C-alpha cells in the first residue's frame, strides 16, 4: 500500500495537466497563478468521469457543496491523486505559493513537525550548538583577518549590532561584522541593496563570502537564532511587508537562521517582490523542515561561500 501510494505521488508530480475544484469566486485568482507556470489547467469540471492517472486538486474545499465534495471522494476511490492545491504545488515547485494561503493552512500544527515535535526541536538545538562551536573554531582565522581589515579600512566598531525580530515576534540584537560605513543610517533605516554605496570594499567582500555572518554563531549559542531558518528582519520593515505579504509574520513561529532555504534558492534582492519570493521559500521550509533539509541547505551555503556567490 505504501509503495503504491508513493508511486502514485511520484507519477502525479510528473503530470502537467491538473484538475482544480474550488468555489467560483476563487477561479480567477487560481487561473492567474497557475497560468504563470507550465501547467494545463481545468477548473470545476464536475462532468469528469475517467479518473485514471488524473491529478485532482481542491482549494477551499470546505466552501464546496456536499455534492461537490462527494465528487472528490469518488475521484479518490476511483484512483485519482487528490490533494489540496497548495500542497501539490508545494511538492512540484519546491516553494509555497503564498497567494493561495488561507488561515486553515496554518491551523493543522501537527503538519509542521518543527513546531509540534519536541524531538525535532531538541535535535535541531543540539545540532545548532555543536555546529556553532565547530564553525566558530574553524572560522577563527577568517574572523581575525576580517576584524583587522575592517579596523584598518574605516573608523567604527568591528562588530555591528542591530535589533531584529525573532521567534514569537520578540526582538533581539543580531551580531555581524560591520560591512558599511559607521554613518550608513544617519538618515534613518534603509533597505540594503545590491551595489550599495554605503558598503565598504572589505564589506563587499565579506558579504559576498558570507564572512560577515560569522558572529551570528554567537546568537545561535545564545539561543536567539538557529543555524538554518528564515533570515531575521527589522521590525520597521516587517510592519510594511506584512501589509503586502499574506501571513508574513508566520516566519516568526521558528527561530531565525544564519542561513536559510530562501538564501540558497533566490538571488539577493531588497524589494517587496524579492521579500515575497523569499517568503515562499521560508514557508516551504517551515512546513517541510527535516534534518536532511537543514544539511542540504548548509552544503549549499558552503558552496556559496567557497565560490563567492553571496545572496
């Protein structure tokens, strides 16, 4: 039974034609989203009789009529692969389509092992502590060289401390090697951007190689951050972003990370559109967290550091 189910799922992910069943008021939104991908889309075709090797997705199924929900049950009985549209796209795209999210997605906490499984949380904490100590020792020569170069190039402190919002929306001070001029925010908080004029020459190098993030391992040991997780953001920007991005604060259900799925999957950016894309990967990470995924992200981060492809 398990093997058959796994094969059905694998075959379903290869299909380019999907049948979606949803309330009529959701049709235009789904068409706009799905048509941006390479799927052939059929919506609300309740006349469908042959369910063989069909991918059938539902969206807001609680708002469908009893007859329409019975149709989905019959499809399952007849061999179709049936699942929520968001879940299917999650597995297919490897990120979460946040424009389709609604509150019920987040209310099944057991589906988020990183939130509900104490063993998972303990394992992650142990890996955080062990990895941080190891990385602090291994990167000590780089840290000493970076500290010296920062001090020689421009006046100001070597370490930069800044308030960020972490787990459960609690603020903490994040540590980084200073990569900008000490007066970088004399005119107030600003988004960092590519080719930012406020970044020093040493700062540009340590950003590209992620050396500037090394002091955040101290945050990990303190327990305010994890090695892997959504990157922490500043509250002043979060207040703007949550107006544009659905459920943006859900990323604070977990500890922020020194690196994350968004950082190894999406190029550096500093716009609302970039934040939306990173949120897609952050939600996907929270939903699908595993130790194996953490290790994969760490390996991709090492590749980024070695080849200087900082994001």
